[in-house]
């Protein structure tokens, strides 16, 4: 495994591989690798491409300095895991990588919803680093997690609008035995970690109730209150949105997802799940397509 932190060195090594006709699959992460990341890595390895794993805690995408400072950094442990998984290149740049040459990109509406409305500048920060990575690496395949669904659509938009020739593969969320989505932030929950189970429980419950055909908009507020009553510190959002554009469902049937962001003990967790039937709204009530 090549360990590289200098973008110029990375560029020249990639050129050597590309000259030999090798293709590159790219797995961007912020490190503190868990089984969710490993699933992306294993998918990336399937094609016999050179696998490039990046570990970079991008300062531009944090709107809260404490969140940035406390983000778990476990590089030595990550290196061992990456080596064990057979990663070809581990790219771990320092902050200069991004701070000097911020590229801006008009993200439009999609970046203002959900996490975008609660984390000012977050998706602009994500887009700056993604553009930098894609320009530098020019990968053939990029592996992204469904766990960060909104981020995945933002990145797809960047790829389309800036005409990067890279295929995107979205990988389903890896969960623990209690259905909690794995996340590097889970270990910061401390004694309150058992509360995290309320997040997937609420999403599953919403999906069940929508499918049973008796779900009204007002039910969302009840579910939010239940979360608070059960010890969740704050619910930033709990929403059902169309997966193609993150708009509210309307009178036409469309595939939708339920999205949540909630704070436990100061730690912000996100999750989402897909409704596998199309949904529409009429008179404030949700209807599932029957076929
Ligand atoms: P992060 O290191 O949290 O920025 O995540 C790096 C990549 O791993 C992103 O594409 C995430 O969506 C993905 N990812 C994070 N957690 C999971 C998970 N539990 N299951 C699948 N993919 C994940």
C-alpha cells in the first residue's frame, strides 16, 4: 500500500498507473474507519481497479468548530485496516490541500434543504473538496454511502454539471444489530449511546405507518415529540421527501425517503431510509401506490 500525503506525488503515481491502462476507484472518507467504510472499499475492489482511499477531515464542511476538533481521528488504526483490506493507495493530505484553492460551485436548492439548512456552508465545503479530489485523481469510479444520501446527490450533481467522467456507485447503509447506522460519530455518544436506537426505530415506524395508509403530516410532530420525551436532545429534521429532488411529495406518485437528523448529548446523527413503494399526498394524508 502506498501512503501519500502530497498531491503532486499522488498525481505522478496515478499517471504511472493510468499509462499502464489501470482504472481507479476512489473512496473518499474522513477516516475512523468502520464496517460502513469497509463495505465501500470492498465494492471498490470488485472491479480489479487501483483502489484509492482518502482520509481527510475537511475543515470547510464543518460549521461547528468543536465538531471539527472532536471528530475522531485514528490514522494509525485506519492505516492498518486499509492495508488489511488491500487498499493500493491511502491518500491523507494536510489542510493546505484545500485551504489555498477553494473552488466554488453553485449547488442550487438541493444544498439548502435538510442538512444544508442546519449546517450553513456544509455542502459548499463538501463540494470544494470533492472538486479538488476529482480534478486531482480523475477516477473511473467513486463509491459513496446511502447513509449520506443528500451528500451523494450533491456530488452526483457536481459530476454531471462539471462533466467529470466518473461512475458513481451508491452503497447501502451498514447498520449494527440494533439497526443503528454505523457512523464515526457514534463513539462520541458515551453513556447515551443506547438512545441512538430511537433514530432507526422512528424511521421504521414512519415507513410502517405510511404503508398502512393512515399517516398524516401532523403525525410527524407527534413522532418528534416522542423522540424528545424519550431523551433525544433535539430533532433538527424529520421529513418525508422525494428522493429525486428532495422536494415534498405532491399529488403524483413518487419514490420517497424518510430523513432524520437528531442530536444526542451534543452529537448530531443523521439517517435515512427508502420507502420501497411510490407515495403521494392528498388532503395532508400519505397514500401508497398499490400494484
Ligand atoms: P465519512 O467518513 O463519514 O465522511 O464517510 C465516508 C463515506 O462512507 C461516505 O460516502 C459515507 O456515506 C459512507 N458511509 C458512512 N457511514 C456509512 C455506513 N454506515 N454505511 C455505508 N456507508 C457509509
